[in-house]
């Protein structure tokens, strides 16, 4: 159940851990920064052998982008890299993140709708 790729039974546990983190972040977006979870998401889960774990990591990245209304350069790079993933589910999640970024950026460029959407510094 890991998208046909490696990772074994632990892949499901990693996917569920990311889902729990996503659920917590929906309630309190600050949780991603408080526990420094994004470093682990970027460093390990986004390149996991399991496509489902990679997809969950990219989805979590999208949630962070949505809540912070900004994107760190490292996150933009990660979304771009995952948009070329071998697994369609991961590419779809990455495309969703990039589409959100593009939509808000267009609103900012037009001077309306998007508000003030900064590029976040660092790689928290």
C-alpha cells in the first residue's frame, strides 16, 4: 500500500505521521515552525521511497504555503523538483502547490486580490 515502491510497512506509518502533522497544522499553523517539522519533511519525507509518503509531504508543504501566504525559496525548489516525480500522485500534489503560488503571484502582480505575499527567507 505504498504506491508500488519501496518502504515496506513503515511507509504507512510515515504517511500517517504526516497526516497527523497536517491535521495539527490545520488547527494551529504555527505548529510546523514550533516543532521544526518542515526540516524533516523537506529532508526525509519529500524524498521517501514511498510515493504516498512523498505525496503527503508535498501536501503538507502546500498547507504551509497556504497558511503563511508566502514561500521560502527552498520550498519552491522542492515543489518544482517533485513536479517531475516518477509518481503521478506526487506530481499532482506538486502541481497544486505551484498553482496556488502562481494564482496568488498573479493577484499580487495585478495589484489586487493576492494581497502582500512575501517570499519567505530561510529554510525553517
